[in-house]
């Protein structure tokens, strides 16, 4: 089922980011993943390579996952916005109409994958899933619940790359995530069949 959705995303023309992108990136991971990580939008490397979180922020994220024995292969990784928003070849935050155009794809992915835990990375992913009254500075590391799915808010790894003091905060939060996964009896070590 993800296959069909992936095709729709790869060919999507629903917002103006389609004109400037190299690749639209649906995300990657098993379609029965128990955990999803959702970022904001593609950066330069993701746009070029056609994969989510493969630039500097992605390397930091992968290290965090590995530090609690999670492997990228066993989780689903994607973004709210599946193309790269840019200005003068620099990243910019996605606009509200871009988020609104792209969000149905994330909703469909969640519907198909039915994860037990969704880790939101940064404010955009958090507010897209839980609404504007939540802010990341207040609730990072504190699990929330929506439709019987646990939403676990974390800072965006790009913030930790830019401001190293956030690395410690993110490391602490990922340890809390590990406890949540343990409590929910979500297997960390075993490879998915
Ligand atoms: N930042 C994001 O939000 N997503 C990526 O895939 C890469 C960087
Ligand atoms: Fe389509 Fe989303 Fe890309 Fe816009 S950002 S073109 S809605 S896939």
C-alpha cells in the first residue's frame, strides 16, 4: 500500500515546491514500523539523494537512534513536507500552504503504517500533528497521546547541529524515548521480519 502512495508523492504537483525540487521524498522504512520519526521538510542533501535525513542533521539523528539501539532500517523516517523549500539555494521553513498541501500524505502514511509511537522532530512536525497550542520548548521529551498513538516531541536535529548545547538535551530526550518504548514493550533490538 505504501508503494502506490509513494508513486503519488514522487509525481506530486500539488504545490509550487514541485517546480524547484530534484526529488520528492516519501520517506523510508517498513510499512509496519512501530515507530515513525517525522521531520520538517527536505534539505539540500535529501533533495539531491532522494532519501530522508541524510545530510548533517540526518547523521546526528542516526547517531541518536543508534545510541538507544534503534536502527534506521526498523523505523519509518519521513517529513511533513516531502520536497525542499529553498530560497537562493538555502533552506527555508515550509509555508503554511505547502504544509497544508502535503499533510494528507503524512496522514495516509500514518493510516497505513499505524505506528505505536510518532516522534516529532521540531516545532513544525509537532504543531502539524498536535496543533498550535503546543510548543517544542515546553513539551520536548514529554510523551503526548492522540488517537491512541503516543506522540513523542523532540527538538529538530538541525538545531543541535547548529547549537551544540542542544545535543545534550536531545540525548536526554532520546533516553526518555527509550523508556517509553520499553514500557510499551516495543522491541528495539530485533530486526523486523
Ligand atoms: N531536515 C528535515 O526536517 N528533514 C530532513 O529530511 C532533513 C533535514
Ligand atoms: Fe506535493 Fe508535498 Fe512536494 Fe508540494 S511538497 S509538491 S504537496 S509532495
